[in-house]
């Protein structure tokens, strides 16, 4: 029997992988991993890197390398059979994760190694792998006494139930509300695409006319374009009261008690593990080192954005007054007038920009950018087994012409391919002997429009930015020089720092010096005109302070609520939110607004006490780029510094140390404010 997933290939044999190969291969690989762990623990009494970490890494690498193409194909060439095969393995993988995280013998072995003399002789990266393992064991509750361990297990189970109940309530509340419109006079202002989608929804419900729901693609066009203020108000009230004690379905899907219990149990869990608060626990795996650092960061950004936010709001009020004579704006009027103002000031359509960004120009331009910055040369390799004809394979050579890594590039949308854009690992860098390393391979996946006829694929500027973003993740993965798998490339990089290289690389999409060779009109050969670029920059920063304040409101609410939780007071959700709003919001939320009851990121997802990460990463990337602004956007020495201090180091050191090594100081918020067009004061 030949299962291509169980044979040794340098690269996955995509054309041979069939759904029936998946489960047997995964079962066997997991078995091998478990056997390796038990064997390592049985064979040794004194644990070393070589007899503990290395053999387990090697077994995990086999599992990782066979699961990667399965999971990837499930995303990009999906079929019912493949989906079933993929799904049938998820419980096995999650069970293996628990097996490792809860393995007492393995924990004791790591503990011994962490406290050994050998530990002191290991490389920085190897030490970090062991430190991370010890941290993760601690967070998984394995160091607790039996009674606390039991309580830990109960809390974790209950938290996951509560999170999924929260999401279910939100989903049910979202689906419970519909507005059916039969008279299209009530829908003036809506674009044809939104009307067509609403007509489809009505048809699916056996109705004539138009149907609108609280799903974002249905809700948003109403708020932005519909001239009918009553309809906007009706939709707004329903949307911001979902799953709460307010609004059209008040009390029916109410998340209030779930949220209170979530906060209480998160706090108890954090204390059980030896943290003061859940916020402190959240920071154990992040770049930010303590609560004050995060709070100061958020408060500083908010303080510096407030004056401009107020100014943007008053401009909007002035505009609305001229348009309609309105003396004040309600919450459901803001997106509507904002869109009108934006259209008036910066009408610029994707269709105007597309001709300047033909595919070859953009892709070659991207390769040229990383050549100028980091000395890379990227060459297509023919004859590689891929999952679809459109997919290309490239090798990445450094300035010394050494091969550093490779990637698959899958640019176009098609049936059976998941939407969005992402970078994922195919193979990770790791030492395979004293002298040899396994080189990293990445998947770069986008969903752009494919070429039609003889016209090349033409990208919007947003798509160009997306490609650069994902390529930034890609070079983080591919250029790493770290040989310890657990902290090579993006592995082990805290998630408030992992977006640094990706958002960083986006900056070149806005630089005239780079646009000169990224863009070229596919018929006339002209680069993007400066006037269009200026308009794009202005549009990018439209109401940027108001948007900044909104994101900061979410972040401060999330973080404060988890940092200041006091079990004797119970939940203070509304109070904390009101306080944050009093301090920083320029737009007053109506009393009935229960935004928090639909804040799935923190109550139903993994962002609890971590929502600030979005802004944190933006500050890092803007500040890193500002050194290029000072020294030249294609300054080779600056590029080399970024390569050696950030990209090559992966997760081997604290990101704050890596950042400081590159920037010569701690991150500052000024560059982000400046790039956002916010004049700090
Ligand atoms: Zn990203």
C-alpha cells in the first residue's frame, strides 16, 4: 500500500493525495509521536536537548508536514470527501494536543532540563523553546495540585461551553430579525448590488420585494447608503441590541448572564494559575510585558487622537447640516453622511486604479522591492507538483545566492477555494543533523480576479496591499535563520507581534518610489499618476481619528474589564464601557446600545484581554517603517538591519528586544499617528 502522505517527499505530492489517504496517515503519525514521547521518557533519566526535544520535534515535524498539505487542499481545492477526511482528523489532533499538554512525565522531563546545567550551554533559541514549553505547561494547569487541577479542568470546560453559548445566542439573535420591504421608494440611495442581494434574500424566503437582515453584507449598505432614516434607525436598533436585554428581541437571546459568568471564571482561572487577573494571564504569551504598559499605550494613543476625532465629527456635522439641515446626527446617521462626505471629497473607484496594476508588473515589482531591501532574488521553479494549474512555485535566494526557502503562489479566486488571503506553512526550518537544515516552504494564497481573455489580471490597490501583506508573513517564515523548530520563522512569535513584518511590507504600496515600478498602465505603460496616489492617501486617512478612537474604545473596554475585575463587585461590564466612552468617545452611543453583547472577539473568541493587539502591531510596523523614512525607503543597510534583527530571528527572542535591536529604542506611537494623518498634540 502506498500512501503519498506517508512517503518521504521534499515537497508534498499534491497530485497523488486522495481523501482516503488522510485519516490513516494522520493516525499513524500521531501514534508515532506518542510512541516517541513514551520511548524518550523510558530510555532516559537525564534529559538533554538531544535526547528529549530533538526526537519529539522530529516526530512532530512528520505529522506537521503531512497535515499541512491536507489542511491546505481542504482550503483551496475543497470537496465533500476531502472535507469529511479533514474533519475526521480534527478530534485526533486536538486529543494529541491535550495528551502533550497534560503529560506529567513530559512536564517533569522538561522541568529537569530547564533546571539543568546543560540548559546554560544551549543557544538562545533552544533556551527559548524550553522556556516557552515551561510557560505553556504552567498555563495548561499541569503544575497544580490535584484539587486545583480538577477545578482547572471544570473551569476550562465551562468556559468553552459559555463561549459557544455566547456565539450561538448572537447568531440566533442575528437571524431572528429581518426587515421586508415591498416599496422600493423606501430604498433610494442603495446601490444596485445591495438591491439585487436583498431581492435574492426575499426570493429565498418566498417573498416579493426586498429582504434585509443583520448579517453584515446586508446591514452595512443600508447604514451607508439608504436615504431612509427610519429604516436605518430600525436596523441600527436591532443590530446594536442583539443578544441583549434591549431592542426588538429584548431578553430572548440575552447574553448578559453568560458574559458575567465568563468574566468570573476567567478571573478564577487566572488566580488559580498564579496571576493577579485574566489580563495578566493574557500577557504571559504576548509581547507587552505588563498591564500598565498596555494601559499607558492605549491611553496615550486615545489622548492624542481625541482632538482630531472631535474635529472630524464637527466637519461631518457641518456637512450633514448643509446636506439636510440636520442640527444633530444620530448614531444611525453617521455612516450614511460619512460615506456621502467621503464620496464628495475623494471619489476614486477601484476601476480607475485596476489598469495600473497588471499582475506581472505587481508580482515582479514585489520581488524587486524585496531585492532592493534585502538582496533577495526570486526565481520560478518549473515542474513542481501543485494542486492547480494556476499555482506557481518560487525559490528565494539571498544576497550570497544561497537558497533560503521557497513558496507556492496561488493568486486567483475559483470555485472550491476558501475566500480571503493568507500565508501558511508547508515546511518549517529546522536542524536535521549537525550540519544540515530543512529549508522552509510557504503557501501564499489570495483570491484576486483571474485574467479574462487576452487582458492580464488587473488588481485593485487593495489587492496589491494584500499581496504585500501576505508576502511579509512569507519572508518572516522563509528567511528565518533559526534552526530550533519551535521558534523558527513565525513559530513562537506572540500574536501582538506577528503582524509586524506583514503590515511593515504594506508600506511600500504607498511609496511613489516603489509605485514607479510596481505599477504600470497595462495599455500605456504609465506608472500610477501622483495625483491619484495623493487622493488614495487622503481617502485612506478619511476619519482616521474617529476610527482610531473606536478601535481604542473596544481595546480599553476589553483590557480594563479583565484587568480590574473584582469578584466582590461582580461584573461591571456596562460601567467599564461607559467610563471608557466618557473619557474618549467623540460619538455618543445611545443608552440602548449593547454593543458588548455582540463582541464575539472577546466573549466568544480568543481575543479576551488581547484586542489591543491590533493597534499594538500597527504601532510596531509604522515605527519600524519610519526608520526607512528617515534613512531612505530603499536603504540597503536599513533593510539588512531589519532582515537580521527581525526577519531572521523568528520567535527566538522577546519581540521587544528584537524591535529595540532594530530601532535602537522602544516602540513609539508617533509614526502610526503621522501615517494615519493624525496631528498629535
Ligand atoms: Zn496578517
